[in-house]
C-alpha cells in the first residue's frame, strides 16, 4: 500500500515538473490514514509556499479517473500537509496481495554480517547487565537473517583478561602445594573467588601487581596457568551457555580474547611493517585523531611499555580474524553505550590501518535499572545475577494467579522469556529503562504476556477458511485491523534498516490492542457465510504476523496460559 500511494504521488509530482521521491507515513490524526509532508521540502527547492504545492499535487491526483479505487478522501491542511484516507478497495487489494507474499514482501538482502553480542567475562557469573546485549543482539540477528543476510554471531568472551589472573591467584592461595592438574574446584567456588579477589586487588597494591603478573604470563602461554585456565573456562562457559540457552540466545562461534591473541604476531608485523604504529613513552600506539574532531580522541594504545597487550589489541585482533575468516560486509557490536569512546578509537584504528575497510557499527545499549533509576543492584549493592532475575520473574508470574502454579514448565519458561524480552525490547536500545517485575508480568498493558494472550485467544476463535477474501469491510474496527496489518512490511524494513527491534515490539502491542478490540466487538460465535470466512482469513493472518514478529524478538508462544 505504501508503495502504491508513493507511486501515485510521484506521478502527480512529475506531471507538475517536481522531481522528487515522495514518502508516505502513518498519520497520527484519528480520521486520516496516511500523510505526506514533502511539500515542505519541495517548497525550499522550488520557492513556493508548501500549501500551494500540496494543493497542486492533490488537484492533480483527483483528476485521475481511477481516483476512487485508491482514495476515500485526499486533502490539504495548513501549512502544507497532504492527508490521505484510502479506499476500502485499496485496503482489500493490498491485503490480498500481502497475504500471498513470502515473508510479507520484505526486500531480500544478501550481505555477510558479523554480530558481536553477549560479551561475558569467563570466571564471573552473568549479571543483569548482560541481559540487554544478549537479547538485543539476538533480535537484530534474527531480523537481519529474516531479510536473507548471512549472519555470523560471535559471543566474544572475555577469557584472558585481568579477572583470570585474579582468580588464578585466589586458587593458588586456596590450594597451596598441589599439582596444578590435581586442583579441583566447582562453579560455586568461582562465583565466590572472583569478587573476593577483585576486592582484595583494590585494597592491596602488592596483590594487584601479582595478579597482573599472572595475567601477563597467562597471555604469554604459561603452561601451568593454562592448566588452571582450562578448568576455569570449562566450568564458567558451560554455565554461561546454560543461561543463554534458557533465553534462546545463540552464537555460531564461541571465540574469546584468547583466540584474538593468536592473531597478534601476524597483525603486529603488518602494523609495524606499514608504519601504522609509533612509540609513545615506550608504548605502541595508533594515532586516531581527525582534524574535525570536536573533542579530544586519545590514541589507541595497542601494547604497553612492559610488552603487555590491552583490550584494544584484542579487539583489533578479533577484527583481523573476522576479516580473514569471514570477509564480512559489516561487523555489528551490541555493547553498553558507555563504551562509545572506546569503539570510536577501535573503529578508527581499524580504518586508518586498513585492517578492515568494511562497515563497523556500535549499537550502544542503555542499562537495565531498578526503581531508583540506577543500574539494577542486589539489596547488598552488588550486581544482580541474571539467573536470580529470571528466578524472581518466574516467582512473580506464578504468584499472580493461583492457576499459574499448575502451568506446564515449558509454557512457564516461554512466558518468563516473554516478560524479560518484551520489557527490554519495547524500549529503544539506546535508552535506560526501569525493570518493574510486577508491571511487566501482567497479562494486561504493554507486556509480553499480553501479546501471547492475544494470540492464544484469537487462535481459539479460528475455525478455518477457504482462502478467498471478499471485497467487503464490515465496520470501522475491521478496517482498522486490516490497515494495521498492512503496516507489517514497512515495520520490518525499518527495524532492519535502523537495527531497532523496538519497532517490532511497538507494532506488536498496537496490533494486539486492535485485534483484541476486533474480537470483542465482532463476535465470531454464530456467524455464517462470507463474513465468517473473511473474519477467519483476517484473524489467521493477524496471528501469522504476531507469531512471526514474536519469533524475530526471540519470544515463543506457549500452548496455554
């Protein structure tokens, strides 16, 4: 429908000698379906009043003998908006076409895109801050794949940084005089040891130095430390995978910083042979400043004066590896927005050195906050474990209604996922938001359970159809539902282009509200003939849209709720 309306507007503009590609948008006015604001842009170029240009365009469109096939009304409101109400004929013609199209007629793409999301540190439990990167990254991945792109997801583990030296130091102190192969510990030990050692390093400079030395030797390949590293890695990563599996978050590769280290000899030789690095007080740096910078952009340090490598070296090594292994068109990073300066440095270093000339994008996400509007913490002030948040959500939903206690466990897990994900994905990824467990667990309001309930309620009403939608629209709410369904293609295109999953979440909620209105005002029981057939077709397609977009957000529908 959008395409047809834009085609009609463009033809009218061309006949008036306006060379322009018009854009139709949904109207916020209750009595108007769409609007076009392009008269304002044309006014600047052609030095006419917007209202005059808009009137010319509308008059030209009304001269068309097929006008009534497309429009119920088209008019101009000051200072130059073109208001469009489409005909029932166009609505039904467009809906019939849409129902037959694969993937709702979205434009196919064929790029290779690496997505870097998740980013947990080995030896540390996943906390609530890991929720956003994981589910936003997975949703973007799903959307891009739906469009036909080849996507490659990499978790990018922090598996050889400072925390590993701290945990190894703790192990050596807790298991003295034991062979490295014989030292045995479990996940609970790791969960206690890391925060204890991290706090100790802040209090004791001597301990901090010893931990840093262990980290450096580990990075250089110390065999004994590597034995302990392997044990830590297996315990921690198995637990990380368990929680990501629960959230239906998946990765094609479980690479970490340790894999990037394998690239360093080749990459450092390339950088030095091409004079891309320079010495600064013994450290090796890449200057990333640009002449038009409004703020100071520090150089990218890739090797300290003592020979130690940094996160920047690891990330450049990772880009080096991705270029070599996958040759992608684009690499996407879904990482906390507070690291934007760091990614500016990394991306510039990559471009200036031609490590990767493709597209590099950081989609910086905001934080999940508690009711105090600060990043979610436990009552003792520590970072809330992601597993504990999941348990709290599950408990809250079970306690909402007595019947929830008897739910099938798989269905319950799907609902918990919907609560967590929809609460997050309904927000623009750049925004911080307050996670209110009680509010987001409700079956009413803008929540995951509300969307799931809508689908299941409608599914019970469906009784089959012959696939032949008539040209009838029976009432205003019927018309609103059909118009809303026609937005789905544009919504997916926009979400894909801007990598903003919240467009899908907002649309799902708006569609669910209209669909609920539809079945409450158009009682299916007792209907016969064409009207029953038409309603079944429209509602079946409604549920296909709901299910498809929920899947793109990583939300799956339970059998009952």
